[in-house]
């Protein structure tokens, strides 16, 4: 069963980011179904977060979807190469988001291998947000889709105990403190599909 719409409407993206761990991400692209367990996320706190595209209420054609009511997909291209899957959270005009950083593949693995060109190391298939989006067939054209849609959605999964959740700084942000090292990255302890670094 898909997560209900109100799951995404809460105002704290850190809570949502942690609670997405263990949930199951699905995509149906080109009539090919893939799914996997979310094992790593990052929270972005809208206007107060230097790491967010919506810092200081910045509003551009690229990030406009972040101002939508939570529960839609925010896709953007990083470094002109990598598509990135984000979940918009919070009420309308509150531009919070959660980046899905890594997934443990469950089904559609052959499809993921073909999309990624990785045939000898399944740990790499969805290890990092760019790899994940490519494996799941997700691109910028999917920007704005509802997570109640049948192209991208998230379902319930096994509950992850608090003791198994690692809190760490986010990855790859060249910004000033405290937001460079603020602990808004969450992952499942000991999971081999988590992206690097694992500190």
C-alpha cells in the first residue's frame, strides 16, 4: 500500500527523512517495474538551509516544484550529468525536501543492471542518488509527479529501529557551517548498499 498523502505533509523533513528508511521505493518506467528498500536519505530544510535549493526562499523555474504541497517528486540534474530523486515535504509554500540517496534493490535487478551498465556488483546499482535514479529509470521528465501516481511511489516496509539509524553530515555540500556538517543525513547501520562515506 502506498504511503498516504499526509505522510509527506508534516513540517519537519528530518523526521520524514528518518521514517523513509526501510520503506520501499517503486518505479514503473517503460512498463518495467523496479523496487528497493530505502537505506539512506538526506533532509533539506527549505529557506533556512544553505544546502537547499530554496535557501532564503529562492524561487526559480528549476526549484518551483519545491513550493508545491508535499508528496510530489522533485527531480533535478546535478553537475549536468546525474538525475537526483527528491521527495517534496510539508504544506504548500514550505519548500522542504528529502533526497533519496541509496536503495537496496529487491526486484527488477536485471533491468537496473542494464540501465546502469553494472553486471558484476549489485551493491553499486543504487549506491548514491545519481546511480539510484538511473537504475530506476527516473529523469527530470518525472519532475512534479505525485507519489500517489503509478510511475513513482513509496510503500510501507519493515520498521527500522532507532538504534539502527545512523545520523551523519550530508555529502558533497560546499557550503558554510553549520550547514556543511549538520547531521541531516540518515542511513541504516551496517547496510552494504549505503553510499560512501559511511562514517
